[in-house]
């Protein structure tokens, strides 16, 4: 079991490219932490550093209280699942799973018991004599999981393990991985660029960009209280909408003003924005935070024209022109809007996000998280 | 119409294959055929592809050759026209083949010991000057051997290895290692990096990763390297000519060439020696045939 601590870690490659800069992160024992970000954000590098596959250039990496910077990969008690599975093509499924135990000198009987146990758990028993190229993608994925879990490592690392699977299998494997974490009681660090995976799996999400951590928090925190526009944009489908405007004071109330649009901010938000009236800001409005059912009330209404309707099965996406901007909302499928119709949408003002229009930092939640 | 075209296509391919095969195999066939002919028959016109009076004499001479001092006076004792002439250095052929074999095997083994780890490092470990070192190794192969002969000679003399098999092993390694590394680097690079990572996570050191994961997967290209190295050493002439002076270290090509520089030349005998020279490479090729074919499908190996 291990708590992982990265202290001001930097990673610079011989060609001068700096993948990580001054990254500090603490991963609790038995936590399920997801590193989330676009490609090139340094999340896989972070994982490789934890695994010992790459060397830390500066800073310190601890497992519990032990410094791990120069401990080679094969002496760290970690297991890893790769995006391409990386099964040994010349070994049978059985040998693929057993290899890590063999290399660590476990007795043969113990290896056999553990491999069969893992195979039973992952429904691979019938496939133990096969070679990887005789397996389907999902089966290979399970062998890769088996190879990792059979070792009962202190740290379980996963580098986009599901991104080569088709959509249905991916959902099923997500559930399996979640269950695996619960039964194994070990630390999981999981890298993905898929927000849905991050939101379903994680105890804690670490959003990264260009080698810098943007925010650390529970899925709810990350989704409801994004610290900046990058985090806000990265989660949500369709992505969050932005409107540039001004904070104004109208009597007691604090309002967001843009052209004819005026949204009255609820008391809880207004409190956090004390003294900010007159500031130009960026309003963040999540795609699902509008409602066409409720009767529009003054100060909570967005007027505009439907420019497109995109049904996506359970929901429909609404392209909506308001205040000279094209916004996208997710609404129920039973509502039949037509293109070109003028519609008034009621906005859930309690869920509005306010960002600085220059830096993109949240004016509401800049204090929380990391 | 299309069926006819297809048949025509097939006939054309078959005919082309036959022409190609004849072109490639005719010299070998003539070598084999003439090695059991007598000197008189070999020079007959038109040549006899199938010997009329086959004789084991040439081979017998190789295996039973006695020491014989040939002088100007006794040089006609074995008149080539009668087929009885055997070169004075005939008895050197078997020791020379043995020398060739020792050198070739030593070069193959040492070459693998050096080039496999070198190629793995260059393919899978990121270090400063990595691509520069690959190009540098290749550049050494652009220099023609003839330009290297004199420096090599001085170097070998300084080492005191003239007329010693070690001189050949050292210089052949210098010739074969860069190319072997190049073949292996491109093969190792084609194997996914994640395999390397997986092996190290599974508890392999770098060396174990190489031996337990990469080498088993690289068998086809290893076979290519073994064949290339063996044939290069087995056939090499120029350096062997410079560094070897006595039968103690002379290799097969040198001795066979010496048959042609005696007082008189027996072509049938030289051809018999040629047949023997072909045997080890052919045996090697047959032994590795399975892997050469599997090398063609090596692209199917995927993580």
C-alpha cells in the first residue's frame, strides 16, 4: 500500500522540451486518482515518472516516506496497464500473466494459483493457452488487467487503458475497473483524456494542461466549481457556453449584463463577488443549466432564436443564437423546437460560473482545490 | 477473356521464373558438374553439362593431398590435359576451410554479442547523441574496404596479429557490426515501446528485457544478421589476402585463389574446391530456412 507524493517535480527531455514543471501532487493510499487533460499535457509523463519508466529531472517523488527518484522500475512495487495493452506476442496468455511473478521469483505453485485466480476473475480461463494475436481487443484488455492485478501491487497505474475499445465495451470495462479498485484496496492512478471516464471512476481528478496542474478535486468539485475556463471547458458535453459581459449593481442585486440580457446573480454568488461590480467578466453557462418548461422570470431569462436542433437519442442539442453568440444547450427530447423559432429559456442562475475575462480564472472558486 | 488473360499471365510468370532460375542457377550447375569432370572434358567444346566420365578424383585430391614440391622441372608430371594435375597447395584447402569456419563462427558470435545490446540501446533508450551514433555507424560503411586496408594493416601489425586468425576476426567485426546494428535498430524500433515499459514494470532489468522479450521477438532479423555476418566473413578476400601469409591463418578464398596462380591451372580442381566452399553457407541457409520465411511475416508481430 502506498501514498504517492510528488514534490515540485520537473521533467525535461534531452532535446530541451519541458514536459512537467514544478508539479506537486499527493495521492492518498487506496485512492482512485484520474489524471485528466488533452494530449501533450504531461499526464502520461507523470504516470511514467511514478512507474520509474522515466527519470525525474528535478524535485522529489515519494512512495510513503521513501524517496523513489532513482529506484528503477523493476524495484518499485507498481503495475501498469497500457493503451496498446503491450502483451508479449510470443507468450501465451498464461505466460503473459505469470511473467511478472516469475521475474520476481515467486514459487511455481504460487504463480499457478494466482494466475488461475486472476483468469477466473477476468473470465480468461478458456483462453490461457492462446497467444495475444488470437484474442479480441476486449480479451487483450482483460489479459493486460490480469497481468497487472496478479502481482497485487502497491500502486496500480493505467495509461488510457480503454481508449482502444469500442464504446459499449468501454462502459462495461469502466464498471469492471471500478469494481477492481474496490476489491483490490490499492492506489490507482489512471490517465485519460475522456471526461466521462474521469467523472465515473475517480475519487479525485487532477486536471492538467501543458505540464501544469489546473485543479485537483472530486468529480463534483471539478464539475461544479471549476477554477478556470480551461477546466470548465474540458468537462461537460456539449461544452460550457461563454458570454462576455459586465457585472453591474442594480439596487441590492448584482447582475450580469450583456446587451439586452440581464441575469440577476443569486445571493450566494453575489457574496463571493463582493466589490467586483463594474468588472468585465466571462459568464459560463453549462449546456444543461437551462429549462424551457418553467415560466421565465425576469432576471433569469435568456431570449434567442433556435438555429439548429440536433437529436442525440436521449436528449437533443439546441443551437441557440443569443446576444450575437451561438450557444449550445442540452434539452429534453420531448420538446419540439423548430429552427428559426424565437424562444425564451429559463436559466439556472445558481449554477452560473463567472470568470475573469482576461485570465480566465474563476472569480467564484479561485480559492479551492490545489 | 479474363480467364484467358489470367492463364496467359500465369504462363508468362512461369516462363519468367524459369528464365530467372536458369540465369541464377546455371553457374552453380556448371560448378557442380565440372567439379566431377576431368580437365580434358571440362575444356571440350561444346561443354558437357552432364559429365560423360564422372570422376571423384578432384575431391579425392583435396582430402588426400600430399605435400609436394613443385619445381620447374617436375611441373609437367601431372599434365592438366590428362586431368592428373593437382596444385601444390591442394593440401592447404581443408585447413583453410577450417580457418574460415572458425573465423566466421567467431565473428557471428561476437557480432551478436555487440550488436544486439547496441541496437536495443539505440532503439529504446533515449540518450544524447542517439541518432548521431546511428548515422555515424552507417557512415563507416560508406568507406570502401580498399581505403581501410592500409590503416587496418598498420593497426594489425602493431597488435602483432599478422598471420593470425585474430586479425580477421577483429577486422570483420569492424565491417559487419555497423550493418548488423542498423538492421537490428530498425527492427527493434518497429516493436512497440510499451512492450519495453511493460517488461520493466513486470520486473525485468534492461538486460532481461532485451533477452526475455526483444530477442525472442527479433529472431527473424537475428537470422538475417547471422546469415549476413557469416557470409561476409566466409567470402571475404581482400583483408584476408593482406593479413594472412601462411596456411596457419589463410582462409578458404585465399587458398582457392592460389590454385589459379600456380604453374598450371586445373579448373576442375578449383571447381571442386568451389563446391566444398558452397556447402557451409547452404547448410546454414537450410538450417534457418524456417526463420527466413517467418521473417517475411514479421510485420504480424504486434503488441
